[in-house]
C-alpha cells in the first residue's frame, strides 16, 4: 500500500450502524481492500517463526504486507506477539472495526478500518524492506499456502 492516497470503502463513509464486527467480518473487508490495492490476500498465514498473520498480502512488486486484526481493546492490550510479525513484512498494519477506539492502536504500525464490506487505510505503514533471502522464503511459503488451499477447494479429500 505504497499509494499515498487513502483508500476507502463506500460502506465506511456511511454512518456506522452500531452492529459489532467480528474478526471474520474485518478479514473479509481487509481482503477486499487489499485486492483493490493490487495485493493477493491469504488469511491465517503462518510465518517462518511459527506466528500466524490474520491476513497476508503479496503484490506484483513482491511486497509482503501483514495485517493483524483486533476487534476488542482487551485483545489488543493482551497481544505481545505482534512485533514478531514485522520481520516478515515490508508493510505491517493493524485492522480494526469502525467502532474500535483507534487511539489505542500503536503508532508504529499502519491502521486499517474495515467491516465486512470493505476497508480504508487510515494510517500508512512504514516501508521496511525485507532482506532478499527472507523475501524469497516468505514468498515461497505464501505460494505453497495459496496452492494448497486451492487444491483443497477443488478436492476436499486431499491430504
């Protein structure tokens, strides 16, 4: 998301209805936003260190974007593992639902607001260029994850 323009979904421009968004709702909106921004998203993507990103994205330039979803303040406050994701991403974002108190999201990360219909980049992530060997390893893991999921969609009896 190196585009300096802030992306927005029409759903977020409307007054919030008050319904609580779940993590799957936010993941869906984030995935839609990433596709619109030129990224191919994969949810629940396991990194080389064993940690799992809620959403990972890969674009045509080979940039790797990571997203950690938080739907409650308690979840954000108790999560001490998110800094371990940064070493595997060029860009790192927190994604939260519209009702989330944004002031609590760490300033060191980008910020996405999302619901089940789409998302908006509220604060850009800093670009942290990965070392070539790390990028290669993450891209290979990403490709294998996506291919395995596609194969299971076509044949649920595989492995």
